[in-house]
C-alpha cells in the first residue's frame, strides 16, 4: 500500500511517503472505509512554519492528513524559477513528521501529467486579474494541478494559505463550479517579526533585501488603516507604491483594493464602501517577486 517509508532518525514517528496515485488512493480508501476523514495540504515543498500551520489546520478539520509536495511545471512560464525553485525533500519530510502529518504524496511529473496529457482546468476571468496579468499562465497551471491532486487524494477538506489570496479564491471558484465534494479552508498568513509573509521564495532574498522586505507588510498595513478611515484608494495606492520604492523595491506590479470574493476592483476615486475588502500587492525586490495581502474593514 505504501511504496516507501522515509525514516528520519531525529523524529520518533517518520511520516509515510507514497509516490504513486494508486498507492495514495489505496490508503485513502482504507481510511474512508474505517470511517476516517481526510484533510489535504497541497504544497510545492521548501516548507516553513506557514505550511506547518496549514497542516495543523487540516488536522483540526479531519482525522487524517495528507500533504503533497510537487513543484508543478505547468504554473511556471519559460524564464521563471522552475529549475531553481528550492527542493528540500529530506528536510520537508522531517518537518512533516514533526508536525504529525500522516502521509506525504510525492508524485513524479509523469504521475501528475501522464504521457500525452492534454486536459487543463481554466477558471476564466478571475485567473486573468491581478497576478494573472503579470503571470498569465499561472492560475491555469495551478487550477489544473490542484484539480488533478484533488482527484488523486480525494480529500474531504483541503487547506490553502491566505498568503496566496488570489489562488485561494480561484480554487474556491473551481471547487464550486466543478462540484468537487471538498471543503476549502483558508489558513492565516504566518509572518516574521517585521511582518514579512512567510514564503518559500523568501529564501531567494539577500541579507540586504531581507532587511528591506518588511516594507511590503508595512506599506499594506498603513494603506489598510488609511482605507478603513475613508482615504481614497487612488491616493493610498500611490502612497504605498512610493513607500515600497523608497524602501528599496525595484518596481511595483500592483497595489489593488478588490472585492474579497470575486476579486473585482473597487472604485479608485471613492472611499471604500462599508464592509470588508481585500488589499493585495505584488512588487519586485531585486530578482524576487513578493506578494502579500490584507483584509480591510470599514
Ligand atoms: O501554493 C502552492 O504551493 C502551489 O501553487 C500549489 C497550490 C501547491 C499548486 O501547485
């Protein structure tokens, strides 16, 4: 049933590892036959405390937890960081053992995209906004791999970080549209002491860039306070962009105030309406693109 068990001498209970869809589905079937529920955390590895908090959330919402680690080629465009994306299998497995994850799914590319595979999932509209403007391939690659992972793992619950807020909303929409019987849960963003959202790509930052990176949270936080006080989104956006550029960011892709469910842009030249909105930002620090977001209430 399990095609390999990784043993890490530092942990008492090593996490089980499967690499094939068939082995994964055998285990999931056995659990479900025994009345267990399955929580699922899809990742691309290079795990940090943010990922482990998603595993924790999955454990709170299901009796068994599966984490997948798969660096998905379909969500990287040529010239992006697919080749250099951090891969740390041994360390990831040790962290997942320590977190009490029950099973890790480590599929190969051929397992996820069988030879000759031509079927994609496209969440139209929502995938083309915000990050989708700068990374047009990205959410199509994400929706395609997450749909495949859901079919492989057949979870009852799946947890995704709010750090990737647009991704979370795209997945919610896909699940709704396709009728996947899976409850999607958002996990709160984990932050370093200066507010920087934890991300595997933070590993790319030089020491100097890391010192500047906290400005992303500071700029968004300041903007969220101003918006909640009724400042015009157009003015607040200009201030946040200036803050980032002053702090050492190379360029800003966007700072945007949107509807938290549909991601539709809210009017720029009128104070934010009463209620809840989402403020998202993406900017370049050297060769690293950082994204972050905050909820705004007025
Ligand atoms: O957020 C990620 O790590 C990835 O986009 C995901 C959801 C695992 C799909 O490859």
